[in-house]
C-alpha cells in the first residue's frame, strides 16, 4: 500500500526565514512525487513534481529514496507563500494519487 | 489551460436525500477523480475512473457511487445523504500523473 506522511499540521516561520515542509512516503516501487499548493480561496494546484527537477516560486524538493522523503524547501519565506501544502505520490501511469494530510504554512510578517 | 468545472460551489441538502455532484473537464483526459477534503485528514479518494463507464473504488467509497457516461463528465452520487458526508468535495482530471482540480463543492447535510 502507498502512504504519504506529513508530520506537521502547521508550520509558522518569519518572513525571510528558511522553510522546510516535511514529507515521507511508503511505496514498494519507483514513485512519482508531487507537491500541491492551495492558496486561500483558490483551487488546489500543482506546485512541482520531482521528475521535472525545477524550482517553482523559489521552492525546490529533492527525492531521497534512501530516506523515502521528498521535503519541500525554500531559502527565504515570503508572505505570499502562506498556504496549505500537500505532498502526493503516484505509482506512475494511470494509477491513483495518494495525498498526505497537508501542512499549513504561515509566514509571519 | 485545463478547465475542471464543478457545478456548485455551495450545496445544502437534507439527511436521506439523493445528492448529485457534477464535474466536467475540457481536456479530453481519460482519468477523473473524486476526493473529499476534511481538516486534518487531507484529501481522501472516494472513486476514480480511467475511461467511460469504468470506475474504481478509492479509499472511502462507502455511501457513494459514481457515473461516467461521457468522457468529459464524472458525477458523484450520495445515495442517501448523511450528516457525516458534510465536507468539501474536489473533482480532478489527470494528465500524465498531474492532477487538475476544480474549485470544489462545499456540501452541508442537515
């Protein structure tokens, strides 16, 4: 069975501080990992996926297969980063996507 | 840009009613999904469909059914609504493992 764990329900950081949102997964094969974001009053949308290895809005995430983690990082938090963040896993192809329980990021001005 | 449209943003129904939530996507995606989103529980998959007239149970299918008569439309049905089905319902279509979500329907069962 596939599982995604986000241990923090709420993460509060000051503007300009580094951010790390934790995500650990359990999957027997080679997973595809994603981060989705939901800003206030907006729809859930893809932030980034590990296979693209790109930085979106200053965020990066590296897949660590040894530690089965896919933590989301940003060196300097901005107020507009305040949102709900979900880590997600897919087995690839036309398989279902499993989401974590989400972490609410609150950036304090 | 992918557009996923859910028919209602807010819906109030009574216990025991049969409730239909509609979702339409305009990108000819084969896969479509229904989730419910609850605080502290994240997104939980109710049902998904990978083709017309095909459906698969997700993690919490009890009390729900779905219909996919046309590729672009995926309907979620609450057979006999109960108060514990009060929630935010999200529909998504999928392309190459990336999911595209609608705005959601906030359903209240009284």
